[in-house]
C-alpha cells in the first residue's frame, strides 16, 4: 500500500517568503505528526493532529509556523516570513492511533533551504 | 534535558563484524515505549522495533537483536554479521503515556559498514 508522501521533496526559498509543505498520510491513519530534522540531529517534534484538530502544537518554535489538517487527512505545514534558521528537513509521520502505542510511519521529507 | 541519549555519534565496522548501538533513556513515566528507526542515505525513516516498558524480554529478528534493561534505562541494538546495506543512521526514540503525542528521538548513530 501507499506510504506517507510529502511534497515537494525540495524547496528553496528566499528569506522572508512564505512556504507551504504538504503531507499525505497513510489512508486510515487518524494521527499525523510533523517533525523538523536539522543536519546531524534527530527529528524534533513540531505538532500532532488527531483527526482534524491540532491536539498538541507545543513543538512549534514560534508563531510563524502553523499547520492545518482540515479534512482529517492531508496536512499542510505553513511557514511565514522564513528565516535562514528554518532550513532543515521537515518530516511528516502518521500512525493508526496515539504514538505511545503505535509506531509512526514516516514520509521521505521535504528539504527546505532558505537563502 | 535530553530524554534519549545515543552517545555513539559514528561507528565504522568491517563487513561481517558484530556491532552494538547504545541507547539510554530517561523518563519518570511507568508506561512508555521505546523504538528504533533506521534512516538510510535515501532519508526515509524506517521502523525497526517497538518495545513497551513492561516487556523486558530481549528480541531477535534475523541479524538484529535488542537488549532492553530497565535497571540501566538502556535499549541497545545489536547487528550481527553486519552488511554494507546496514550502513545508515540509527535512531532510538521514546514515547511516554503522559506525553503520548510525540516521540523523543536521540541524536542518532551513524553506522558505516566497510566492505
């Protein structure tokens, strides 16, 4: 079956611009997660959705970051006024239920480069 | 404080050698899960194993084995008779019942298997 997909695979933008990163979870998975991975580091949690609602957004670094999941499936991570420090790999994952019980399946990521 | 520590940043072994990747975790929760993921050069995180806090039985899957010891808060991963295809970054992760919405990842261990 299809895994988690993310588009685009690479995004290069200029400082100050707005970007959107898309995640298509595995069909039927109710939980969706966004992580950010900097070079040489492990993924860091950003936000978690259960269905349509953001159940935990405590990992978002500041109010320039926002994510939505309007129909409980596809999610979009939005970054306003991008900064060079936002450059990283952005990973999306989905699971059948709460992460504490279920493994997360990860997508290939979107590599964001802010010039 | 780092909840998951992978002290080995990089390891190189010659093909067919055994190698152990260390993982030490920290939690006050009595119910938690530990995971190992593999991130090959292609970038996509691949789930390897999940272990809950009430099951300290070691597990073997082919050339892979895992040693979970609550007394030392460790969940180590051994690859027997390593192969070039095992070259990747390996991440250990923790999820807790009380903060069950996210994984806490270690910083990863980069394994290179030399032919």
